[in-house]
């Protein structure tokens, strides 16, 4: 796949580096933001071009068939009457929080994770209960040891987890679903990074839980990460197997005009076209190769002790490299030109998230600068 030059195209990831990170005497390596450098599959632009030559009155836009087929190719059965579109994943999760809980209710979020999930809970006037997990402390341990307080009214989980790439094992998912079912509270799972799985790992969607437990689950999903359509954006959607919750959440989205527009639905349908499966497979292979190269280079350093199981991110521990700095992403940029996201955004200062969805050349350059930095400190 030939990667386009994204400099001077208005790309936030490339052209926004100076504004966001300032100047460095090194050439900047834009490896922040959840945005991939690969050109999109042609089916999407062809479909959108045709759509844009028609008229734009009210349409009967639907994504249900495309979503059902896309899941079916992944071995998961999704009923069409459980799918509701939303203008973005965060809008869908916000509507779920506002519909199924009341102000002041406690919501558990596993940490570290995608920062806006924490903010969303607070912005909805709910009480954030942050529950820390890592490779040594799994969700199963947390549930088994009673660390999920019994007064919580919802659990919010990002799986695959942005930024760590940690995956929730099926046993952990069952344990968590069992807890939520017992407490009669919703388990809301953000699965937007589900396509980027390391070749020797497997992803267990909450939609693969048995029907009994699926009734406690709301899954938030969109093609915007897998097919890199963030700023279009294509339709996002929720899958809600519990018919009562489905009715309440979908009417809340409809009433507030927060369902996806027709152009977004067309973009989702084009993205989920099976002709794009080979494009996605190539992208995933490139990311897996980049991740392996990074792990092979850094595994004996303090930066990285385990290889992420998923996502297109590296999650690097910079606490030993920059022990006295609170903004380690800023320090890393100054020292190497690598533009990354600071861990503070994910509730874990001292770490950075580095985006690997780019050319192997950029990843190689970043790794050699990191190795030089390690040797010089
Ligand atoms: C885990 C996760 N959820 C949600 C989003 C944002 O999705 P949206 O822009 O559709 O709200 C992102 C964006 O990077 C993400 O990484």
C-alpha cells in the first residue's frame, strides 16, 4: 500500500504538530491521535461520490443489514432490531448513561483508558469510580476480590483498550457480565478498536456472550477507527439486546436528533462492504509488523515490558527516562521529534501513547531515536 503525503493537507495529525507540540530541532514524527496514514479503500469514495450527485431530502437511511453482515463475517449474530445509529460513539454512550442512570449515580470505568470516557461520566453529572487494571490485575481479580462497589449503577469498559491494547479474556467478560446481571446494571462496552488484534491473540466481543448475559450489555461500535473515517464521520451505532433498554435509548437518540445522518449511514454501508476485507487485512498486517518491530527493539528496556495485544498503539513507560517531568509527551517530542499522546489523558501520567498506523519507515526512525535517547540518558 502506497502511503500518501499528509503534510499540508489540513491533517490535524501532521499539520497540527507545531501548534500542539511547538518546535523541535528534529524532524517531527506525527505519531499521536487515533488516525491512520493508510489511504482509504476506494469503494468508500466511489460510493460517496455517487451519493453526492443525488438530492439530499429526508432519506430512509439504514445500516442494520450492513452491520448484521459485517458481524456475521466475524462469526457473531446480531439481530437487526437491536441496532440503533448515533452521530458518534461518545454521543451513543452519553445517551446510554443519561437514559439508564440518574444524576449522581456511580459509574465504574476501568483505568487507564480513553480519557473522554472519564469526562463523559462527569459531564453527565454521574460519579466516576475509576478501577485500575493492568496485566497483573485482571478484571476477574477485581470482580472476585469485591473491588467493584455494590452501589455502582453502570460499568463502562473499553475493549480492546485504548491506550494499552489490553484485551478482555472471555472468562473475564463472563465474570463481569455475571456481576452486572446480578446487580441488574448495564455493562457498556466500547469496541471501536476491535479490528486491530495481534495475530496470536483473539478478541472476545461482549456480543458473543450467551443470550442471557447479552441482555445486560450495550455495545458501542463504529467503522471510523477500522476504516479511518473519523472526520467524515461514518455512522456509529449501539447494539442493545435488551428490548426495554433498546426502546428507551433509541427514542432518546431520536428525540434529540442524535441518530446518524444519511451520508454517515451510506459511508458505514460502503465501509462494511465485503470488498474492503482485503484492504483491512493488509492494514492489520502492516500494524502487526510495526508492533512486532517495536516490541523486538524495546522489550529489554524500561519503556516496554509486554507487547500490546491489540490496537495500533504502543503504550510506553517514560517514568525512568523523564523522572521529574509531568508532561512526558512534551519532553519526548523535544528530545526526539516523536509526537505522541501524554498518558495524563488516559489517567496514567508518565506514559505516552504512540501511533503505529503508519509506514514502517516512520516506525523505524522513531525506534532508532528512542534507542539513542535511552543510550544517552
Ligand atoms: C475507544 C474510543 N472510543 C471512542 C472514540 C471516539 O469516537 P467518536 O468520535 O465516534 O465519539 C475513540 C476515538 O479515538 C476511541 O479511541
